[in-house]
C-alpha cells in the first residue's frame, strides 16, 4: 500500500527524483545511472521495484505459452496432411464441415 510521505519525513541523506507529467502530475523516477556515473543495475533491470520484474515475467510467460501452443497446433495440422488415410481420421476426429454444398 503506497503511503504519501511528507517532505519533512524524508531523511536528509536520501534523494528522491521526481518528474512532472502532463496528465498524471508528479511521479517518482528511478534513474538508471547513479550520481557518480555508474549504472544502477537494480533500476535498469527491474525498473525500480521487484513488482515490475514480476509483471514483465508473467507477461513473457503468457506470450511464450501462446507461441508454444500455436506451434504445437500447427504441427498437429501438418501431421494430418501427411497421408490421405490420416487426413480422413483427422476429419472424423475434429469434425468435417462442408463449406460448399
């Protein structure tokens, strides 16, 4: 649960980077470079929080699952056309619709 923090509650040694957006107002920015010029790997790879990594991981898993299932279905379809006897079996198994009576 996000809690709004007052400016006086922020510790003096901690910096918060903000950006003004046109439609949403102010938002926190997680820069990919530290002040000394080194790369902040946590912000670069995760986007500032572990929830961002979790959400991206779920989306990637869903997309890979769809691609795997699609390629599996196409291979089943191609196997049906290898010989005429198997084609008739596939028609009976999956249903045959006469599109042009």
